[in-house]
């Protein structure tokens, strides 16, 4: 299994990002944890240092703020304390309503975080890694990135961007020692669904994954140098249908499923 010296994890304060931090610390990997909430990050860092005797740095940053984002880019390019694994986990949605009902500024911030922030951090990390002769970029995408997503159109489109970018870059960088991987988990038990007001009781049990499962499987995928993974058999089936079933058939089904999630 791949052993990384130091990993930078975005969105590390809870959910899948926190699970990545815990999984990597247990493996002895030094960490740079990035999220908005300094207090939460600080407590997590103290816990991981005490439990696993690893080096943990904390960067409190809103990655939709260009100045704060630049600071994280500079950390990725620091040759004195090199990062050999970037986990682009920060992202998500702050609203879940039909497109025309969304507030434009939060919509734009979400899109920036999901796509352009990830693009910039990937560029900074991959260039530094290529100059050193190796490393991994692990982009957390989503299973919905394989098809249009009425009801959450911008979120689905941003994850399709992540998938396409990751596959293309992994090929483009094939002679540099740098691997770029996108992982596409489905429903994962975090607080995100509740914050959006989704009726999680309508999601069948077999479709759920735990954050720890996502993190462990994603790291195995990155270690193997794969460019894209669905992390489960159900995810693989979802991707196959999304890619091969005609969209005129599949999109109305997806739209009805999305509508059910917001029903009381």
C-alpha cells in the first residue's frame, strides 16, 4: 500500500474530510488540514498528534476567498515541506432547490469551490509534484457526476467537471510520476444532507456508505494509480447506467428521485 510522507486535506473539519485525516494519521502520514473553522481543526489536530504522534499543521481558510486560496496554493508549492498527497475534498452544495429558485451568489460560491478551487489546487500540487518526480492528487467527486442532475443541476455539473479533469490529467501526467484520481462516492452519512433539508429516510439503506469507508477505499484507489473509481459495486452500476442509458430515458428518472428527496 502507498505510503505518503505528508498529505494536505481540504474540508478536513468533518465528514469525509475528517475521515481522510484520521485514516492518514493512523498510517503515520503527516498532515496539513484545511477548513474554515479554526477551532474545530485545532481540536482535531491535537487529537491526531496525541493518538498517532504525527505532525499536523492547520490552515484555517475559506477556499472561496481568492487570497486565502492563494495561501493554500503556496503551501502546496513549498519545497522545504513538500506535500506528496493532495486530497481535494472541500465542496458540496449550500442550497437544494430548483435552479431558478436558488440564490445566485451562494450558487456561484458553490460552483467556484467545487470546480475552480479544485482546479487551482490541483494545478499547484501537480506542478510541484511533477518537479519532484511523483505524488498523488485525489479529487473527491460524486456518483451523480455521470449524468445530468435536474434538481441539483449545478452540483452535478461541477462533479462531471471533476471527473473529466481528473481522467484527462492522469493521462497527461503519465510520464511525470504524478497520478490524479477522482473518486465518486454515493450517499455518505454526513451532516450535509440534513443541512440541505433532504429526507434521507427515502434513501435505501444499501445505497449508503460511511465516511471511513469512503476514505479507506479512496486511498486504496489512489495508491493503485487509478484515474476514476466508484468505490462500490452499486456505484459502478450507477456509473454504467449513467454513461450508457440514453439521457432521454435516464434524466426523468433522476429528476423524480431528486424530487422525492425534498418531499416532507
